[in-house]
C-alpha cells in the first residue's frame, strides 16, 4: 500500500490577518517548531514531531494545521510523507519584521535577563495631563 | 459613595513569556486597544472601551485583564476610576522589536496589499536535498 499524502489547502497570505498569525505563534510548541523550521529549513513531519518534544501525535497534527491555516507553513505531499516548510519570505512580505522580532525575541527570552522594576512610575498617570 | 478602585497585580516582565504576549495580542479588540494606547498615551477605561467598539463590558474587562496579566498594560487606580497605560518601554526591553513589528504590521495590514502567489515553488522541496 502506498497511499500518497493528499494536497492540503493553504491560504493566500493576503487573506490571513495579524491576529490569526499571532495566535498561531502563541503556543510554545508551535513557536518552537517555527524556530526550528527557520533555522534548519524544510523538515519532514517526523522530524518536526521529534523537534516538538513530547506531544501526542493528534495534538501535533492540530499544531501543524493551525500553522498551515495561518499561512505560516507549507505542508507539501512527498509521496506518502509530507515536507513542512516555513513560508518565511511570504510572511515577511505580508507582515514585515514580525517573524524576525518573534524569532529574535524568542532567542533573547531564552537567555538570562536582568530584572525589571514592576512598580509603575505612578505620579504622572494620576495627574491631570497626558 | 466613593469606592476607590483597588490596586491590581501586574507581572514583572521577566516572568512573562513570549507565547503569553503573542496570545494577548492575538485578539482584534485587544490589538486595536494596544494600538490606540500606543498612539494616544494613557486612557481611562471608558475611553478604552469607546475605542474598543461594540464589545460587552464584561468581555472588555476580560480583554483588559488578559493584557494586564501579559504585562502589556498598567491598570492604575485613579480615585474611583482607572487609567490604562501601555508598558511600551518595558515590553520593548523584554521583547525587543516585537511591539514595533506588531504595530507597524497592523497598520500595514490595514492598508491594501498586493496579492501574493499561493502556489508553492514545489520542485526543490520534493528533492533529496535540504
């Protein structure tokens, strides 16, 4: 039996809006996968799943679908398998700087970070100006 | 009766992770509000709600809470009212370039955009390399 993987629908980036892309990136597993795809180039689904860590297969399929429907990845049939590829150039044209900021931020946020004050510099807010 | 608004907890930005911030920004109403706060400076809750459009008050309170818990806004008691302020500088230090990309992208995405091809340049993906 060699059932070929079927072609899946992919949105045109003009039909994708920013909240949908931000939502797709708002899950740690999906964000990690996007980073891996950006760093390593196209990966098989099995490689993606290995990179995704200890996530059930059905959950991982859902993550891939969320990324695909947000226009972030191609899921390309390759015989019985699929190749997953980040739509980096297209996403960059549609949402300039977004992936760069998210991927850079993601790296920066993984490293140690100096503490920031959590007290609001209050006086000016309560005042009559601004 | 003059019940003063109570102080609410705000996270230190070091305790906020990127997925949480992306999720907070992934709703159109919240994204719009962040843009308004960035453009106009601190606003009263009533002004925020007016800017947020036709959203039920309880839903809007939930949006403010989501933004506050993600470290994106201050919600500062001001007598019986509250002032909402974007934590722009802190967020910029913690996640450099993120808000700039999101806010710029949001503006860009609101304007008309040329169509992009939705066909994958397939051949290279199916090949043995990469």
